[in-house]
């Protein structure tokens, strides 16, 4: 598993800053495969799409 903000392995390092930032912004990396996701932000939320694992929404 990977951090969905910075893309680094979730088990390594400190991801407290990533968790804090994720409260205000959408994910940038797929937590399953570490690929960069296509992100669209709209006033009502966001969608993030991984070509391998599909779409996540807020």
C-alpha cells in the first residue's frame, strides 16, 4: 500500500503531514499501485481516477 498524497510506501516514513493535507485536498496517487491519478476538483467534491483501479470520489 502507498500513501495517496506523496506516493511513497505507507509503512515507511512519517505521513502525518500527508494525512493533514488530505483533509483539504484530493488524493494524487493510487494507494494500490502508486500510479498518478487523474484528479478533477469541483465545488461539490472531487474524483480521482486510476487507469488500473478505477475511480474514487469524495
